[in-house]
C-alpha cells in the first residue's frame, strides 16, 4: 500500500515482474536506498515514490513506463537517469532538487507534458539528451507551465539546461558509455 516501505533501511529493491501496479510514496524517505528496479508492466511511477532518498543512485525504469508522477525529487545520489521510449508525461517535481543529476536520457518521442519544476535545481551542468528533432519541442514543454508568473525563476533555470539531440543510431553507444 501507500508508503509501505516509508523510512525503512532497505538498500536495494528489485520489484518482481509479477507486480503490475504500486501505490504512491512506497519508498519515501528510505535514507539507505541506493538502487531500485521497477518491473516490466508498470506504466506509472507514482507521486513521491522514491522522494527524499538521498543515497539513491541507480533507477531502472522498464519500457512500459508512460508517466512519472513527481517520483524522485530530492534524491541527491542520482547522477543520471534513462526515461524509456514509452514515457509520455514527466509530472511536476519529478526530479526537483536532485542536485547531482547531470544527465537525463529521454528516449521517448511521445512526451506531451513536462511539469513545473520537473528538473529545477538539478546540477548546474544538467544535459538532457533527446531524440533528434525533439530538443526545441521538449524545451518548450518544460517552459509551458512556468509562464504563469510565480514560476518565473524556473524559466531562467530551464534556459541553462543543455538540450542535446541524439540520432537514432547513437542511443546504444550513448547509453552504454
């Protein structure tokens, strides 16, 4: 259920493929969690699922994931993350204040929404790798929800992000290195 591992001392979680859905805040504030592997078949990573897990370094998302609901905010251990090809929505604060996050690989051409503060206050050297031809579109999606005035500081931050386009035949090499 919701928050079922909240604050526990687990260090690694490999969720079996038999799990087809999860509640929100499942691993919230697990201060020792370093690695999590979600099962194929999961389509949504729910709100604050791994938020406030400062040692979390490795996040494995299956191809089936379509929506990331503010799941990994305040996870300073994450340096890079790969969002698979079926992701459509990156919700508000998904990677907010992941201060060491330097590389995000968005393999999807299906992104329709990048929510407020999704990548705000990540590393100052943040590079987001996107499929060829999607860089400007995804940057504009990231800016879309920040134009309401009270998120004006986010516009400045989004402008600092490097949006690097990747050719289809370059992904395997990029992700391997």
